[in-house]
C-alpha cells in the first residue's frame, strides 16, 4: 500500500480536526509521527511535524478536500485586527512571488508550507499561527475580544 503525505502539521489539535473531517468524507487517512509530537512538542521540528498521510489513489481527492476545508475555515475566521474575512495564504517574505502563491493555491500549502503566512488582504495583518486555530479554539475568541 502506497501512502503519501498530503500535509504536515505542528499542531496536534488541528491535525485531528482535519483527520476526522477527511474520514467523514470517506478518505482513509492516518497520522504519522503523532506520538513523538504529543510527548514533546519541541521535538516536532526534529521529526518534521505530524504527517497526515493517505493512500496514493486518494491523494488528489484528499488534497482537494483539504483545500475546501481551508477555504471554509478562512471564511469563518475574522482578522483579529480589522475583522475582515479576507484572510489569504501568502508567501512569507514577499507577496510579489505570484508563482509560489499560485502553486501553493493549486497544490495545497503543504508544498511550500514553511514559506507561507496568513495575511489579511484588508489591513495586511500577518499571522503564522492562524491556520492552527481550527474551529472553536478559545485563542481565536480571546484575540477577537482584545480588539
Ligand atoms: Zn485585517
């Protein structure tokens, strides 16, 4: 059985949300290196994070679903600074790098994940941690209240 990694996470919580959602859509998927991360989060860089893996035949469908989940998630999250829902995934250092931006949109952010950051297209607020706050994470509400 050929397994492919469709995304790598540093966060146990958001990984499990996506795992559950993919399984709900009928995709057989697994987590790799999960145990190491849970025991010691500081080891996550050493082992490359938590890998979400699927069967090769499901890769395309799973990636498409992840993209939809991301879109759904971005639409549900407001910018902590200005309240806009226009949160986009952009390359970290330069927004001029359109090829990288387009590729990451087409292929999923796992392709260039280390170089990406979430940015509000209204006020240019940037956050690397936003994608980890999947659904009902108390931290999201806290940052809204601070506004
Ligand atoms: Zn904003």
